[in-house]
């Protein structure tokens, strides 16, 4: 692509972007996508080692020489973010959120407050635009703690005075990779009857959507992948690609919700995470097709 047509404006006058969440599944693809389009990229991380190693489910490594600057800080601790948006920075992208619990923190503390801290920083600097990754169909699952946290960020962004884009993806291929892992072990567990339909998207395809959102004018961008499948069809596809007969075990919703409540009594955050996983087994989530990579080709790559 000629330099002058690139979103990052080419080598002489690149746009500057901060990528927060760059150690995660989506963030790793996004950092590379911004760089490939000619942006000057600063990655926020609390661990250089996590940045440098590939993530699970084909998320690429980000070696230090593949981006322009690494900023060490913890988005939950604003005092560690001083200077993050200096440069100046044109765009801040964030996919910070809890998808697997590691720190004992809550959705409120990470999915909301960490992103709120970034918004505050942008408002106090010359940042023009904030690109935030929320979720598709939030209105269907508005009672969940993760949804409340994400949508509070959306509300704050709407009132911030910043230009913004909210990306609302359906499921990620990383979660489908977890289904393939179960299939490799011989049995896939499904929550509910497995008939709910969704169109998950590859991290690389979603990264392109996110950078398009940074460059476009749409305040809300919904996105899904090329295949609309039920959970059961995903499991069948995994067994088909592995070339072995499939065993699917269904966990009834009433039991799964009961279990999530019980877990919640022991640990509220784990309970909230469990309730989210159970609810995802119940609702549909089909977004506009913005992906090129099929789930079959992804499973073939992983298998
Ligand atoms: N999976 C899906 O199907 C799906 C669908 C729609 C929306 N989403 C949303 O998309 C976003 C990104 O998902 P993902 O799969 O890329 O998540 P991920 O792989 O778990 O990455 C999450 C990022 O958030 C950071 N983070 C987590 N806890 C933190 C903390 N206490 N302090 C600072 N940073 C912290 C992680 O940093 P560390 O590496 O340092 O922990 C990582 O960079 C999430 O908000 C998720 O809710 C996911």
C-alpha cells in the first residue's frame, strides 16, 4: 500500500497510538495491525515478558523491536500511568478486561476502573480518540457484572468529550480454541442445549476492525466472523477437524446457574465470571460479518 494512503500516514508523519491490553489475545493482534498500517505504537504493559511471548490460541508475540515503545504501568493504578499519553498521542486503544481471573480483582476494578483511568488520562492530554472494546448484545445480558462494567466505560466515553469508537464483537476464536482443546481430550462440555448461535471472529480480523474504527467516523462498530454456528456445531466442527468421533456432554442451564451461584457464595468475582460463562451458553450473538478467517481453517491450524 502506498505510504500516503496508510492510516498511520506513513513514515514521515505517523500517527501515534497507545495500545492498552497489548498482552492479551486481541491486543497482541491490534498492536501489530496498527504497526503494519504505519502507526507509531506505544504498548502499555505490566510485564514485558508477557508482551514478548506469543499468547495462547495463536496470538502473536510482540518483540520489543516490532513496536516503537514499551510503557510499563498498571492501568488499575493511575499513579503508574504518568506520561503514558505524552508524545503527543493521537489514539488510545483499550482491550483491557478480565477474561480469565488471575489477580483476585473484580470487573469493577479492572474492566471499569482501569479503562476509566485511561479515559481520565486522555481528557487531561491531547489525545483525540479513544477506541474501546466492549461486547455485542450487551442489552441481553445487562445484569451481569462484566456487562455493567463495560457499559459504564461506554457511558463515560460518551460523556467525556473525546472522539470515540466502541467496538462490539461477538465471541473470539480464542474461546473456540478452548473448545478444540476439550475435543482433543475427547469430550466437549456445553452449557445449555448448545443451540444458541453466534459468529466468533479471529483476533487478526477483529484487529483490522479495531484499526478501521480508529480511522473511521462510526461511534459504534459491531463485528462477527464469517461463520454463524451453534455451540453444538462448533463442537462437531472441532471433532471433524480432529478426525475423531465426538462426545458432547450437556450441562443443563438450571444446574450451571446453581453452580455459578454456589461459586459466588465462596468468591463473588469467580461467581460473576461463572455466571457470565453460563449466560453466554444461553444467548445468541450474531454480528455483521467482518471476518475472513473461517473457524475450520483456524481449527486446522491449531490441530
Ligand atoms: N472473549 C470474547 O469472546 C470476548 C467477546 C467480546 C468482548 N470481549 C472483551 O474483549 C476484551 C479483550 O479480550 P481478550 O480475550 O483479548 O482478553 P485477554 O486476553 O484476557 O487480555 C486482557 C488484557 O487486559 C489486561 N488486564 C487484565 N487484568 C488486568 C489488571 N488487573 N491490570 C492491568 N491489566 C489487566 C491483561 O493484561 P495482563 O496480560 O498483564 O494480565 C491483557 O492485556 C475484554 O474486555 C473482553 O471482555 C471478549
